[in-house]
C-alpha cells in the first residue's frame, strides 16, 4: 500500500507535471500524469501557475513562483532524506 501524499507533495506533483511538458499542459493531462483530482484554482490563486485560454481549450504554465517552490521543496526533501526522516 502506498503512502498518502500530503498537500505539499500534491502541489509539487502538479508543478512538476506542468513543468515537464515545456511549461504548457492541458488539464486532462495533469490529471492523467500526476494521478490527481482536478483542483487547480488554489495554485492559480497563489500564482504558482497561470491558466491560458486558447481555441483548443485551457493550458497551464508554471510561474517563477512555482519554479521556486519546486526548488525549495527539493532542498527540504533532500534534507529530511539525509537524516532518515522521510
């Protein structure tokens, strides 16, 4: 049985999925790639991602704030892992 992801891990997963697709991804691909329920409004409100409306539908891109979150999350994860706290 896999461990349930906490809120910070869910945010990280969404941002990583968007970022891995050259910064633009459709909502359904976010769901599929990150195994998440579709709850993007918080990340938009906190300015971690930007929603783009096109003729084909919506896409999302990661902001600089979102990239900073990913970098700092990685530092914290590395720190806790180095002490066996993960």
